[in-house]
């Protein structure tokens, strides 16, 4: 199974999961390959992160029996350049608390640990919902958090050891199960659960999916509808004096306002506009993975017609044509270009891996090199340094 497709790695049959399970019911997916997630985060990786990366709170915390330990117990003061800090990890203190039964929680790994970040970017692109990741390293015969439900969907991905879980699916008998390396447990938002180790340590990733809800989209559409209501200015006027003495009369006038709002919400373009706005908000707030970007900048002046380029994995780019201009909605910015460049941009996105010469019939040499260099600087493209046999 391709490691580029995070959703398939986690659940196997993507279509069945999306159709039947996502947001609806828990799933326990037993691994066929016990090393299936060994590349994401190992025990040695956690040891390295704690001991050698100058970790600072709140990127980590420790939990024992459902209670988070005070940060001051596991941090120390230090200086970074001339600036004093007081939240640097105290490695010896973390080791001491772990030996005493505390769970080590590494937070925000979707930003800080490359293998996990790549998985999260891929999963986010597949689901088009926000994704985050924490890791939990629990010593033998210990429990971190008590029975609880999270406000977002969760994939628990076991990477080391064994952990015993209790799950309470709504309306079902309680589950009691064990996660072993390679296993995945999917829990929709609110599903109550707790986990503990037995006679060996456990390391698992909790991948949280912060889903956009129908309530958010409907509220966005209603807000847009209100903006077009002819009576909008009147909605900011105070209620008439003594209104509370005659609620019936107030209700009659209120109904007229509600009818005007209801009429505005029937606008055929309202749903499309609100949906586009919510989608743009998702795609335009996904910063690209800029790994290799410094080398790109150092080599960009030497980029020529034969330089191998590729679209960054899971990069966000929506192309919007508008009269004489075309706008590229990237992960964290918008680029506006002349409309004549749209065919070349779409060709680049279709090819994914290419050399500028492959745009020959669309642009002259000088123009296509200017475009490619611009897209490298903006983080959509990167110079492809892989061996030719791996470019596909």
C-alpha cells in the first residue's frame, strides 16, 4: 500500500470508511503488518526528541492518573542567545516522572516531526478537514487520561508496545480491546474511551480530525444571506418602547423580518457562494511543506529548461479564472497572474513532475522559466533531486 496515501494506510478501504464510518461509528482495524507504522514515530525517536531537541513547553506535557503534572516540575530555566527562558525541557525530570508512572505527551507533531507531518498533510488533503497529532508514551502498568470523549474525531495509531482500551460506542455494549503495533482505532467525536498499559510500555499517535461541521457552513450561508436583506439596516434599530408589554405585536413585526431573511436564503447562488468561501478558507490555510526550500533558493538562478521540477506533495493550489486575471489559491497565500498563464499553470498541476521544456507549446522559454522560478519561490514547486528512476 502506498505510504503517500495516509487514509488508505490507516483504514485500508477508503471508500467504505468514508461512506459508512467517518463521523458515524468507531472502528478497530487490526494490522496485517506489525511494522506498518514503524516509520512514523519509534521509541528511539521519542527518546531523541526529549533528550536532544531542546523541547519547550507546551510542546510536551506529562500526565499521571488523569492529571497533568505542573509544567514547573519538568522544565528548567536557560538562555537562548541573550534571551532568558523558563520552559525548556528538564530531561532528567521527565525521565524521573516517567519512571514513576507518568505518560509523556508530545504535542503538535503535525508541525514538528517530519514523518508525522507528512502523514497528517496527506490525511488532511484526503478528508479536507483539519488534522493534528500528539503522541503518548506510557510506562508499564500505567494510565494517562481517565475515561473521556474528545470534541474531535481520533485515529489512535499504535507504533510500539501494547495498550488496552475501553471504548463506549453510543448505544452499544462497551468494547474492551488491545492495540498492538500497526493497529488503528478510529473514534468519532464524543466517543468515550480510556487506555492503559499492561506489562510493557506503549507508544501511540493520536491523530485528531477537527472537522468542519454543517453548523459552520449553514451559519456562513445565513450570514451572507443577512447581508443581502433589504431590511438589514432596520435590524440594528432598537425594539419599540414598551415592546415587552405586547409580545403579540412584537411577534407580528418579527415575522416580517424573518420572512425577509427566509426569502434572502432562497437565493440560488447563496449555497454555492458559502460553500466556495468555506472551501477557500480550508485550502488557503494549509502552509506547504517547504523542505528543501533553502536549496531551491540557492539553485534557482541556475534553473533552466531541463531542470526537473515537481509539485510539492499534498500542496494546495486552486485555480480561479476571473476575466483578465487568474488567481492561484495556495496553502497560505494568493497569487494573481495574467489570465494567459492559466493553461500553463493547469498543465503544471496535471503533470506534477516535469521540466519547463514540457510547457513548450504554451509559452516561450523566457516566460516559462520566469513562471517556474516564481512558483518555486512561492513554495508550490520544488527542484526534484530524486534519481530519475524514482520520478515516475
